[in-house]
C-alpha cells in the first residue's frame, strides 16, 4: 500500500490522520524554551542578575524601567506563566489545523501533494463559475491565463491513485488598525470560494498547468 512520506515521518502514530501526536509534540516544543528561561532566571539569582545588568555594555538595554520591572521576581513569574499558556495554545492550534487541513486519500492511506497558481480577480470569478458548473475544460483553459494576487487555484492529488481536489481561494487586502504605538498595516484575508473533487483523468489534465504556474 502506498503511504506518503509525511504520513510515515509524523503521523505514523495513527492509522489515519492522528491529531494528538503532532499537537503533543508542538506543546512540548513550545514549553521547553519557557521552562529553560525560568530555570536560568532562578539559577542565576537576583544578586548575580543585578550585577550582570550593571555591566556598561548592557546599559543602553537596561536603562528602560520596563526591563527592571520584567526582571523582578513576581512579575517575571506571572509573565512567564502567561507566555507559557499563549505558547501552548498557539502551538496546539497550529498543529491541529495543519493535520485537519491536509488533504488525505482514504483509499490509499496517503497524503496528497499539491500545486498552485495565482490568478487575477476576473479569472477568479470565472474559475468559481466554471467549477460550480463542473466545467473542467473551462478551468483548464483559464489556467493558461495571467497571474495575479486576488485568487489562488490549488490542485491536491493522491500520488497513488491520482484522484484529488481543485480548490479556488479568494483573497482581499484588509487594513489592520494599530494598537498603541503600532502603526496600521495591510494584511491579506483569504477564504475558500469553491472546491470540487476530481477523478484521475481530470487531475492529469490540470496538473501540468499548475506545476508550470
């Protein structure tokens, strides 16, 4: 039975997509630096730490009162615990999302590879209409169009049976307001516009165009 390399290396704990394994590894990886920092803080001790901070080479950094506040015992412990909780939640969420978002062929027990191409807004709309009507021939023609940033066409295919999915991702620019002294900035928001399952022959028709894109 054909099995993907990612499945062998990471998700071999379970027969299918095992979420617990990568989440556990991500949590361990995120907590080790926090515990190491706390251990170093208490190992150095407050007296030796004060002497270290009085070093003239570090004076531009330690002149700020926020640095001394952060290095005070109670505030350091509270901030470290808060950082630990944030790190654990973020790492676990990203790991779980990565497993769920990965396309998987249940018949072959293999993760699907992917290819993509960015498209303009006009081609994005045409892709959505074509896939909703099942016009794979129209999608094949549209893949030869110009590239842009407003959309992305992604092809996922099984390395064993060649079946897969074609997805169209819509994108837009959004303005994020700054907090405090942080200036406003632009970011890209994206969402799934349409998804269609493909048979092996349809995948073989589209794959060369997406690999070139």
